[in-house]
C-alpha cells in the first residue's frame, strides 16, 4: 500500500497534544500543582488516543498514550548498566556515622567536608536513560552490573517524564516507590480477591515493576524520586547539591526534604529530626543517605566493588513489627 499522506495539520495537532499532555503530567505529578481540571486533561488524552488510532504510524515510544499500558510482554530483556549501580554500606548510630566522617576527612586530608543528607526512600532502584531529552530506557538494578529492561512499565509512572525540559542525552537514577495509601488500597483489593497482601510498599513496588501486563502496572499508582546523575561532569556539575537542582530543572521529581549539611553534626541533627517526622510522609523511608557533596572529593574517595566510600546509609532504628491487634489497656 502506498505511504498514506498524513495531513500536516494532523501531525501538528498530535505534536501539540503530546507536549500539552506531558506538560500537564509534569504540573500534576511532579509539582503537585495542576493548572487544568481532570476533565480537560481526559479530553486532551482521548483526542490524542483517537488520532493515534486513526494514524498508527504517528505513535512514538515516548507518546503520553503509552502511559496507560496495554501491552503484555513475553519477558524482560537484560541490559548492562553504563556504570555499576552501587549499593550502600549501613550505619545505625551516631558513633558509626562519626567514624564515617573521620574516615572521609582522613582520606581527603580535609578539616571540613560538606555532606548532602537525603531521606532514604524505601523503594526500588531504577536507572533511566534519555536521548536528546526523550525517554529510551528504564532498567532495574539487578546485580548492579546488569538489570532488567522494564521500560514499558516505567512509562506508566506519571512522575517520570517521557520528555525532559532540556534535550539532553543523560542517564539518571532514583527510586520508584508505592505511596502508603496506594499500598493500603492495593492490599485491600488483594484481600477481596483472596490474594496474599504485600508485606510492605517496597515489595509491592518491586512486584508491580516485574508485571508483564503493563495495563496492570498503569492501574497501580507508582511514584518516583530521582537523586543521581551519571557522569555529572558532562553537565558542568561540581556537587551533589547542584545535581539535585539540575534534576529538578530537567523535570524530574526530586525529594523536597534533602539538606545541604556543612558538617557531620548537621547530618546527625537531620537524622534525629526525620527519625521522628517520618510518619508525616506518605511514603516509607528507612533512614538517611549521607553523601560527600563535592564530586572531586567523591572521585578521590572512590568505590569498593560493592559500595561508594563517599556515601553511606544512616538507618533509623527498626520499628518493632506492627501488631495487628490493638493494644488493649487493662482498665
Ligand atoms: N533509597 C534512596 O533514597 C537512595 C538510594 N541511593 C542513593 O544514592 C546512591 C548513589 C550511589 C550509591 C547510592 N541515594 C538515595 N537517596
């Protein structure tokens, strides 16, 4: 069949709808500050779905219509990480975090070292690749060297942009998590269906990302926080704090509670504050991730095969297992 000529105004309308819909996804899911009603948003999406159905050759992998899922995959391809996805060593108390600070200062021969303190989101690590600002790959951590290509499922996470606000080629990393109220709703649903409940939001997020039916993933509300730029020097970034700002400018959802600390004492103060305040959050956190702020210092400190020497997890005390039975006070 000869190539059907698609009217220019159709191509223009499709492109405009894509930009507009992705902009509203950004406003709603990243900024939590929508500027149109749900009805207006649905009307835009329905119009784009209709045009893509009339002209399937116009569909692109980064079209917002791909966010509603509908594919059932055979399996996930394996993908090699550009640089290993490292894990974190753990510390559990002030004495151990002070020891980390001493080790860092000794290796750097520095008297003062700035840190970035970030809430440790209890979710699933994810690597995201973009080419000229367009989403091309989402991969799980796997064994740190290789992960699974879960791109089709990642596209359903509304806070993960399909197109960046700058046309950069970049890889970023972060956490995909399930908000607590979605976790509760999902477990209620599973109980009604006679399915076993998920033990915690992390397992629920991991289990969802492993689904081969993307419509099912789209029906569950996963969210994200991005915290890492691969090869930050390629973008003129000198510190982790600058990297977090850059990620925000690109359109990623970045955790608003991260704090630049001028010394380890401020890190300890931050940890003490959030050990108490974490109940205010609608996602689970299991501690604080402490990172040396300057990238030149990170390069000097380097990594072991498993974890960086320039970052560490400062865990909150484990909560005693929540008893389902209400505490009964003896009258
Ligand atoms: N769960 C988190 O919130 C989290 C995890 N990891 C990192 O940093 C990686 C970057 C290099 C080693 C650890 N930061 C975080 N905030």
